[in-house]
């Protein structure tokens, strides 16, 4: 082995060792929920970390929420501090008959849905096309980041779905609340959506909007 090969081998070995040492030192950063910054949560001192920081026991059936007849529970960094910095979260959706998950999107995360019980119709929308599929237990669908999407219980009974999102604290923007749950004036909504004023007022009454 000549000198150049030896130098290259040593450099590659040291680089690998350095990278491994750095990654090992940063394998996790359990959130200190009392120290939130603009970029997330600070790390809890390792001496204060326990196994309970990596466990969440609340992914149970969610209470149905009107008017959608669907319930949601989620494991995010806020209730599972060990998720901090790992870019993943979990959710469970329980849908009653005719239940829906309304049009919404996650600006920073994609979503994977696994159908466990029932039959659901799931879709996401781009400016060019709607991608819609009716799914049954064991089916899995991925919803790309930032795309408007929805879920409808299209079966005869209840439906149960488990999900994973590529953020430890995913943001959710629901179209109904964005349009009808704030103080944006009815006249502006009518002009920009072409909806009837009476329908807008009806929806504002449902979602708590004013104006």
C-alpha cells in the first residue's frame, strides 16, 4: 500500500469515526417542555431523562367532534418528549358512521395512513388533479407534504385509522376554520369564493366565525 493510499485510508477511518461519534452523541434530545424556543424545544439534561420520556399511553379512541363525527388522538413532542428532533409523530383517528376528516393540510409534514377497521375514502388535491381512493383494512396511503387532503367514512360502520407524520409537532390547517372560524368579513369571503352569503353565514355559525 503506497503513501497516498495509506493517507486516504486513515482520513476515511477518522472521518467515519468522527461522524459516528457525533451522531452517537446526538442520538436523541428529549424535549424540556418548559424551554420552548423559536425552533423547538431545548434538550432536557440527560441526567433527568427517564424511559417514560419515550413512552405515550394515550393513543386511545378519540371522542367524536361535531360536526365531523370523528375523533383524533395524537402522540407528538408535547406529550411524548422523546420525539423531539426525530421528525415523526403518530395519530389515531376514530370515525363514526358518515364521519369525516375535513379538508386540511400540514405545511411541514407528509402523512402515512394505515386503515385498521372499516372502509374510508381518502384523497389529496393538487391544482391539476384530485387523487382519491377507497381503502379497506391493511391498506396504506401516503399524503404528500402541504397537499390539501381529507378522509370520509364511506363504510356501513365505524372506521379506525392509524397515522404517522414526518414532524414531531405537526401543524394542522383546517380549511373550514380558516374560512369560517375567524373574523374575515362575509362580503370578502363571498367575493373570493363565490359562495352565497346565506351559506357563509350558516357556516360561520357552525365554526364560530364573525364579521
